C-alpha cells in the first residue's frame, strides 16, 4: 500500500483526544477544551489510529457526514460519560472545505475532590442553589439544611477508610465548532476555525488560524498555526478564595482565563511507504486555573487525621511546550503508526507519551487495528496529597490527581468495516489503567505507606459511522 495524505479528519480521533482528557482528571476540573486538547494539530492532524490512515482517495467535491458516540466508564461506580458527536464537511472541487461539528455530553457519577481517607467518619459541607445538578456533595448519605443567602447546605458523611468522592453530579456540556480551509496561492492552504463549549458552570470560546505550504513536489509540508481561547469559571455559588476553609457559604464572582498558543510543524514523505511528522507546540495560559470544587486536607502531623479542608490554590500562569514525532509506515497491506510526544510546563510537569498501532486488513472491507499507549509524567511542583498542621501554608497546593506523578497504559482495539468507497462503520475499545508512583512512606500516622493516588481504571468505547456523497 502506498501512503497518501488526507485532509479530512475523523470523529474517532477527536473523541479519542477527549477520552484522554477524561482519563487524566476529575469531573469538576478546569479541563481543557477541544481547542487546547488539539493544540498540536489545529490545521493538520497528528498521525493517529483512525479512519484517515487507510483512505487513498480524497473527498474533493463530496459532502461527508460523520457521527460517533463515546461511552466512558470508570471502575468503582465513578465517572460515567456519554458523548455523541455529529459533523458535516462540505468539500468543494477547488480544494476548499467548510466543516461544522456539534457535540453534547453528559457526565454522572462520583469523582475525588482532594481529601485524604481517614479511619473515622469524615463530614463534608457544600452550598447549593435551588435546581443545581452539580456534584457539590461527597460520597455517602447527604443531609440538606437551609443556609444563608438562599443557599442550601449539603452535609455528607463519608465512611471510615474510604476515599472521599464528590458524587451525585449530572454535568451537561454542549459545543459547536466551525472551520474553513481554502487553497491560497500555489501549494498553500489557509485554515480558520472557531468554536464554543458551554456548561452551566464553565464556558470556553476559542479560535485558530493556520497555514500550510507544500514544497518539494508535495513531499514536504510546512505548517504554522496559532490559537486563542477565553474561558470563564462560573460555579453557581461562586469561585472560592484559595485556602479558605471548605464551607457552604456564597463565594466570589466569575473568574476568567486566556490561552494563546502556536505550532510549527513539518510533514515529510520519506519514501512511498513512510510518512513522518514533527511538530513543536507552545501555549501560555493566564488567569484562573484553580479548580473551584477541589479541596486539600490539612492533617495532624502525628496521627494523619484531618483537621481542616481547604480549597486548593494554583498559579495563574502556565506555559506548556511539547514536541511530537509521528511515523506512518506501510508494509504490504498493513500500516504501522508509531509516535512519541514529549511535554514540559513551568508547573514542573514533564511527560512522555508513546503510541503504536497496527492496521491489519481482514479481506476487502473488514479490518482491525490493535494499539497500545504508554504515558508517564512527573508531578507538579506544588502537588501535595495533604498539608500538615505544623507547617506554614505554601503559596500553592493541589491534590488533583492530574498533577500527581503517575504512569498509565492503554491497550485498544479498533474494528472497522468499509461500505463502498466512501463509507465506513467502526468501533474502538480502550482500557486505561493508571498507577501512582509515590506511597508516602514518610506520611504521618494513619497515612504512612498508603497509596493515596486517586486515579481510576476505566473502559471506553467509540462507535462511529462516516459516509461521503455528492
């Protein structure tokens, strides 16, 4: 099979990126929107397992419909997600294309919100407004009492030796994205896109612009792009002051964050059976990056028992850099995808992602694609499982598992069936298993030697259908 380049993107790859974001953190996190998740490929997708790997035709002059749904489930009755996506791309004969994408997702279940376990019962409080769906309570049996300023106070007891979880939430998100690409001079393509993601307590508006230039008889493509994002955190009872004691009181007003990023990349045809891609990405975020729902325990320095629960604190500036190197190699009818991604940010996190997959045809229409992904990262400089009562408060501290030091492995299997020349149905199964790297041998009392890593094993399936017509 001779490898050729494709311009259209598939929803399996986008949902896969969203799944990776879900795997990395909790529900009430200030998580990145799709614009930031895909910061490495705003105008040309990174090589990834997916439908584009096998297509040897183009969609020029065709309208393509894409639909897919992600179902995600964490072990232990934790986070569950259902996310349908629908996209349509109008491809013109002059090489221009207009794409629209609509996303809706629902998340339910329970997610850790920072407190450590204890051998006795723990009680957590939170404020809610009438009609709130959000996960402001903790795992266990909740009692609701009247509070001040029209709020109700939710008081929840958590059983001994259990990791406290925020439970009973029902989060909904809706997103719309639009992009347009057009040839601009000989061998040059311009791309512009914009979108928005909307939740009850979080809103993101984003846009991107990029240019790609084909050279060397179209064997080399240079890509340059930039993106901008503006986010607003707006919990119903407000954003708490960092290191305030957890309470059901009314908090502060809305808080904003801006992100600006850029990419420069090169895609090279090494020979008729080998494509390679190298990208460098940098983004800078300024503003509110604290999770308003997440707390951290202040424990007794002798017993390890909880004395207080404080709202976390994070820096308001973050610079991220990454280098991605991907390869697509054809051997006979099979296609091998191999990639590596290195990441560094000024919060002290360094990570490495290794991915490999093998496309295996089983006849003319059916194929399978087993894959494996390995991820490892160091912890943020300010990550703490807990604070101790005999120490002064640091400037920043968070117990968010996404900022912890951990590794994870994700085996996957993609099964697809081609329908004619322009259609395809597919399903991808993934199993994610993370593991922490620090058992806190020097922790006080009850916490000594315990595995406090709060990441969860999960399973996900993506089912999709793609079809193009004139």
